[in-house]
C-alpha cells in the first residue's frame, strides 16, 4: 500500500475514533475517577481520567527526591548514598520512580483502584505515572518490564494483579515487552503489613525464583509494583534477577510509603 493511500485511511480512522469517543461521552458522561466531578472544563491532562485539581494532588511536582528509594527530600537536601529512609537498608535495586508519597489524594486513589472490581482505576493511575514521570522512565531505557507476582492465595481472592496492570501500561508506552512469567513466587510469605518494619527484608528472603533466566541475562529490568514501603519485596526480586544476570534493575511504583506507615 502506498503512502498516499495510507493517509486517507489514517484520517478516517482518527475520525471514527473521535466520533466513537463522543458517543461514549454522551451515553456515559465523563466524571473524575477520584472526586466524581463532571465539569468538563476541569477535565485534566491527556487522558482526562482525573480532573485538573485531583491530578495535581495525586501527582504533585517533586522538586527533590532520593534517587535510591524515591522519598521526597527537602529542597536543599542531598542524598548521593541514600537518604534517612533507606541509608541503612539493604536495598538492591538501582533507583525508584513514583507518582508521590502514599498519603492524602494519592493514597485514596490507590486504595480505591486496588479494591475495585475493575482494573480501570489502576490502569488510569499507571497512565498518569507515565505521563508525569516520563523522562525518568525513558531515561532508564528498560529492555523488559516485570511486575511483582502475587502468591496463589492472593490470586484466588483478587480479580487482577495491580502490578501486572501497571507493567502492561508502562511497557506499552515505553514500547518494550512486559513479562508476567519470568518472576515467580517460590514460597508464600506473611503479608508485609503484618510484619515489623525491621523484619520485612527477612520475611521476603528467598521468596522469588526466576524462570527462563536467559530472558534477563544482560538486560535492563524495570520492576513494577503498586506501593513500596521498605523496599524489601522489590529488593529481593532484584537480588534474584541480578543473580540470573540482569544488568540493572529500576523500580516503578504508584506510591512510596515513608517510615513504614
């Protein structure tokens, strides 16, 4: 097919998409996924899943953060070797990117999405993560995106894995492969929230295994979860991936919990 013939077809496709979206908006009027407002004027961003006010609260501008663990720092703070939140912790991943700290509007949005019957809320937050932290995610230049897997008991109770949804969105935007099968749970662990903060790294020890190690050998891995507290889960997953030859591992999450809260 010639370039000349492709252009009219592309125009038709865009027109049909626009008409379809208009029809859906008429039948199902737009509302903000967080506050429920229906004011189209305040519809925010490229995707418009959140109003402009909520979008600013969910993904505030981060002027300074710890590159190692993602914690927000003061404007004049410097933490080349890690900050007060991670300096004495055996974190093995190379960097962490997040929308913000797990509080206020972001906490409400994450919890609402996590316990929803649909994965749409989590996908919207993942899309926002990419839009707001695009430069950091692209700069890492990942070869593959891998979500933190759920245990089989959790899979029986929940309709979807939030980490898997986020990984799919980020991989699509970054134009790399997402693989939910490389990293597997070796054993079931106690839920991290029920374990004392100082024991969470021990709780996750040897909890993962890597299938098809040749798929990570020499690769740059973007490891994905929904929320990070101590970093113990992602750190142990990183240890196993690097043991199988991964060149480096960065972590991307929706929210960072400070001080074990």
